[in-house]
């Protein structure tokens, strides 16, 4: 799978800590059998076969997992519009620079944006911002 299609491990960790739903097609997973605890990406079916209960959850210190959502999965969690500083701002996604993406909640008088080199990371950063600010779907 192309790494531009799912969130980075760092952002996946932030999403889990912030309460992002741990459901998706891909998972960052660390287990002692896999190169001494380094993380690798698993597809959902392989992940469920190899790491779901009852065996693996009893070894919590040796097993960590974080959903690695695709852009489409994150879009399903983002509201199409939000109120920011009294303005009704609409979700927009734009190319930014030569290789980046920008996710914006936009109104002609106010906007909030997040940027990243991959679309899933930019969308995830916006989800994290909304969560931190208490802006619900």
C-alpha cells in the first residue's frame, strides 16, 4: 500500500490518544514477533486474524496498535461545515504548494487550515484540531 494513502504512525498515535474511532482498513501494529517491537502496517483482515482476542490482548506490554485511516475514512468523521468565531465555515480540500495538501474550513471572513504532505495526514490534523477545540460533528 502506498504510504500517501494512510496516516503516518505519529499521527495515528495522536488520533488514538484523542479518541478517534479505532476502526479501519489498515493498522499500525507493534508486536514482539515483528522485529523486536517495530511498527508495521497490516490490512484489517490480517490484523484481526493475527492480533485480536483472546490471545494478544493478554500481552498488552508486547502489543500496541493504532488504526491508520484512509482519507475517505477520516472524511466520514469530519463535519461538512462548522461554526468558527461565529462564521459558518465550509470544508474545502486544496493542493498546497507543489506536493502538499491543505484542509480548510472556509468563510470569506474567517478560516482555519491544516497542511501536510499527504491528504490523510492533513485531514487527520484537522480532525485533531476540531477535537481539541471541542467542535463536534
